[in-house]
């Protein structure tokens, strides 16, 4: 049985992903996640290289507008779960 917390989290994450309609939207989403995760220690060059590499290495997902898959890959690149991110901003 899923917890209420998990159901609320899934609904929020789903809504965020559904708002991604273009490559630009994904880039904005990714940059925001980097800012949340790294805060004042954000290395903008590394952030841009990571986002660019993710998009370049997954061209088929970009072409098919499979933003949810790319969001999952982005979150895995941080080495932490999205729940950790959610709790850090709550």
C-alpha cells in the first residue's frame, strides 16, 4: 500500500513533468533542480555541460519529447533521490 506522502509526491512530480513541453522547458527545469541541489556551490559551467550532455546523449528521447525519462536521468545524475530534493525545499 502506498503512503499518502508518496501519492502527493507523485502527483506533484507528475504535474511538474507535464509542464515540460519543449527543450527550453526542460533546460529551465534542469537548471532549477541544479540550483536546489547545489545552492551557493553551483558550478554553472558544470551545470550547463551536464544538461547539454544529457540532451545530446539522449537525442531520441528529446526528439520524442520523453521529458519524464530525461527528468529521471537528471535526478539520477545528482546521486540522490527526488524525495531528498523535495524534503530539502519543504
